[in-house]
C-alpha cells in the first residue's frame, strides 16, 4: 500500500513539474509541457511563453519602425519603440521626450514653462496672425481654423499653445509690444492721408419671413433689437483678450444712419472699446450705417446695421485681430451679463460677420523693428534715436 501511494505521489509531482516553474502561476500548462501565459505575461523580448515569469508592457503605434511586406509603417510595438520595458512592473521607462502609457505621446518642451498648455496636434487651430485675410471670401475671418487631422500621430504628437504675453516653442519668452516702423515706406506715401485699418461689423437681424417669399413680407428689423445687450471682444497682438462692458442696442440703432451719424449708440460702442484695460485700444473711431434688403431675394434680409471701427491709436497701428461679437445670452453668474442678440445664423442666408473694409498703411513689428526685445521682461530695448513702449517714436533726425 505504501509503495502505491509513493508511486502516485511521484507521478503527480512529475506531471506538475512538466512545465517550467509551474508557469510561475501566470499561465496554464498544456499537454505538450508548454505554458500558455495569461495576458501580459511571457518571457524575453519575443515574449515566448517560457515560464510566464515576466510582464509584457503596453503596445502603441511605433514612432519609427521598418515597413512590412505591404510597405506600411507605424505598426504596434512595445513601448512604441521609445522606451524600455520593466519586466518586473510591466511599465515602460520612456526615453526623454516621450511619456504616457506605452510611451504613446510626446512631451511638450519644458512643459511649456508653466505659461501654456500642451495640446495634441489634432486639437490645434490654425496659427493665425493679426493680418489673416481670406481673399477668396473677401472676409477678415475671426473664427478659429482647424483641420480634420487623421494621420497616424494625431493622438500622439503634442506642442505648446502659449498663454497671452508668452511665445516661442516652449512658451518661455515674454512677448514685447508690437508697433509700426516709423521709417517704413507706406503704399500711399504721396497721399495727403494715411489709411488706418477699418473693420466693419455687420449685424443681420433674425429673418422672420419665408426665404422663398416674393410678396415683400417683412421679417426682423434692427429696431426689434432695441434694449438688447451685447459685448465686443478684442484680441491684442500679444494674444490678450479683453471684453467690453455690456453695450445696449438703443432705438437710435433702428433708424437710417449715415457714416457720419453721431448718436448715442455709436458713442457707446466707441467708449466701450476705449475703456478696455491697459489702454489696449488707445485710439478708435466708430461710425454706423443701416439699411434694408428686399424680401424674396435669395441673399436678402430685412434689416442690417454696419458698425465701422477704425483703429487710429499708436498702440493699434497696423492690421489687428478682428473684433468678435459676443451675441450669446449671458445670464446670472455669467460675466458680462448679456441678453444677447437674435442675429441671423441660417445657412441659406448671409450671416452676421466682420470684414476688413480698409487695410492699414501701417505695419506691426516687434518693438517696431527699431529695438530689441528683452524676452525675460517683455520690454523693448530701443536702438539709439528711438523711444517709446514699442520703439515707434523717432527722437533723433539724421
């Protein structure tokens, strides 16, 4: 009896000893004495089963690899080919410049120096400047422009989007004021007048009539907006954004106006812009015109109002970012508090918009192109003979 028990125990032990280290508790032993490892367990770089004693690290799209027989790149690779797998923890030790699960994404330079956000390339908008003009549409566009980016690194490659007043790839440099080069030759230098940039905001009232109607039925008029409030947002050349106090659309806005009309509504708009903090707009004039369009016209609306904003100040010379109309409702707990404007948004009608109706003769350069920016302080160090915040004051005549 003792011999039988002994033989059975040896037999059982030999069965469990068939797979190396009993698959380390991370796999099952097959009839061929080979371990079938559980998910994320294996051994060696090839992840052969072995004794299932080592962890497998996450796989992500490889940053660089050799093509397969069909010529395709960026196959899945452990740690995306940009890190070393710690077999004890199953975590990737990423090389400098890479981070995340499986080293799937890039880091941002110097973590954007604390003055920006790290964004994926697919989430970035077009890098526009203050003179972005769409000649095809004859419009000075202000909406952020982004594109459907679906390349292999859409959710992998990242870059810095800097806060206002900061720039460079790692957002480490303070931006200096921009201004006109006082010695720059303008296009109409022989003209008696100098052109300043004019941005025209067109307010289309919400269309109430049937778009196909030809009977002359009227829809919304600018007078219907009387008492409503809206605001304007200005973006400086240093990427600061400032929003005005609420502007009341009064009854005078509904009467016919000419470009020289000087009413309270126009003055309110002008004062609101001039009252923005830090004298970010140090000179501006506003004029208004209104009119009606014929119902039944495929491009017509019943009422519109044009506000023409002319930038005349020394701090806003050159082409500026377009003004943005805050026409949404902003009620309790929202700043500034606005009732909003029911403006035209239908796809088959011309929408309220902003266009550049006159381009500035002046340019806009860092430190007026007559000084050197101290990127630690954001202050211009003007060359000899020039002074001012943006070095656009000539102090010496040669």
